[in-house]
C-alpha cells in the first residue's frame, strides 16, 4: 500500500510511470554509458535505484551516493567500500578487493574503508586496479550508478582545484574507453553542465562526457501522475468522493512525483480531502509559507552558486521578466525587454545565459518563444521575488 513520503525512500515497486523510460535506459546501457538530466525532485534517484534492484542485464550493478565526497582518494575509498558490501556473497571478488586495500596500506574498521592520505597521488592507479578486479572476476557488465556526481565534482573543484576535478572526469572517460564491459550512469540534483562550464571557464576545454548518452527524466504523464495521487490517497485512507481530485493534485504540481507526495501528505495532515477546485489554493499556501517547506527558494539561491556574477544578474532579470508574462516571449522581444531595464546588455552573454536557463530546466524554448518549463516554479518565482 502506497504512503505519502515526500523526500523519503520510495520502494522500487512503488515507482510508477517509469517503465518506458527504464526500458530505454537499459537499451542504451547495452552499448554505452549515460548522463541522466532533470530538474531536482523529478525522481532520478528513484529510477536508478529501481534499476539496481531490478536489473535487466547480466552483471554487477552498483549504486553510490557521492554528495559528501571531496577528493579523488575519497572517491576511490567509496568505490572499494560499496563494491565490497555489494559482493558479500562472492568471496573471490571480496578477497581481490581485500588484497588491493592491504597493498594500498588501507584499513577497514566497522565496514568503513580508509586509505592513507599519502596515497592521494596514486588514486588513478588504485581506481584502475579496483575496476579491473571487478571486471576480471565476473563475465557481465559492471555498471556504476553514481548519484550526485556533479556535486562531487563541484566539491573537488572547490577543495582541490578545477584541474583535479577535470583529471577525474578524464580518467573516468579513459576507463570507459579501455573496458568494453564497463558502464557509468551520472546523475544528480545539480546539472553536470554547470560543473563542466566552470571547468571550461578555468581553461579545461576537454569534453569528458561526449561518449555518454544524455537522457532527460521528465515529469510523469498526466495519467501516471493521477494514478500516483490516487494510490497515495488510498494508502492514507482518504476516500475521494470526487474521483477527479487525484488528477487535480497531479496537474497542480506539473505531475512531479515529489510534489504529489507533498500535496497528499498535506491533505493527510488535515485529515480530509478539500473540495473540487481547491488544490491550487493548498499549493499556494505552501508556496507562501515563510518556512518554505517545499524548498522552492532553492531555484533562486542556486543561481549565485553555479553562475558567475554577470550571468547570475542576467539570469535573475530574464526570469523576472518571464515570470510575469502570460504567454511565451520570443528571443528578440525578450532581449528588448531586458535592454529596457538594463544598460549595456551583451547579446552573446544573454544568449549563453538563456541556454543555461534552458539546460537547468527553468525555461523551455518552443516555436512560441521562451517560457517557464514548470508552472509551479513560475508561481513560486513570482511569490518569492515579490513580482505580484
């Protein structure tokens, strides 16, 4: 029975509406590695955890969450530790990793692996040996599902410099090219392109992911979003007298699973289902809440983190303009509106920032022009920027 669980672990059998996407991801993994891109809270982690739990290709599937890692050596520690835990039933492979740890002078206490800091310069050789051991001891694919890879690269760039982060990306690409049975899946709440842009701006022009297939993870379809809302309401013992309420819930939050869970959780807290047409008001209450329970201010805050000062100022101005427009705005008109509020707008920088905003899922460009991709983000932007 489904239960509302906003932000928590979603069991693989409760991940709805992703079968076609997952079918395609396995099809791609037969031939190459993947970068999954999507707005935060779209369910990327739930998708890859379901793939690890229900593999459709023979081999070893390893999931790792990388957000807290700040150096290549810590990354190697994490790979060894996660692989050993995954291989609890394969003594030969565990012994191989045990020998690697011993040769490197590492320790394992309470299941936590630690390599000496003196081995930092050797991280590439240690990673190579670990990957080779895994491949040599089984015949199928070895697939690493690396969640929050962009955040790890950002942390490494901040702590050790952009050159070290680029070395890691280049080395991973080299491993993919050397080992035909090795696959990597990169995903995370920060777009990989943000990190790559920072590395390029620092003078590292390598395209270390051009051998990987880029796949967007979209919201649920309207039908799947409605089914999820319906099942959550049922799981919370909230009988809907009007069956359209589930569709109203999903539509109000752009069919995004995380927010569907949030809305149903709010309804469950209140103890009764609101009347038809009132879900939008419930959503507005959450957006207006000064405590920001849905963490929507993140969309504004992250701009200053991943854009330089000039880009950030332009990004905020562009989003402010589009947030109050009822219909999409074509690019020449958008530039004209921007120039009416700012002097000395560089057209090339404007176009670059516009592309970044599209890649970061703020905006979508269609034949009708530029507009917010998600109505929920647009509503939150208007409220938090004081535009109405």
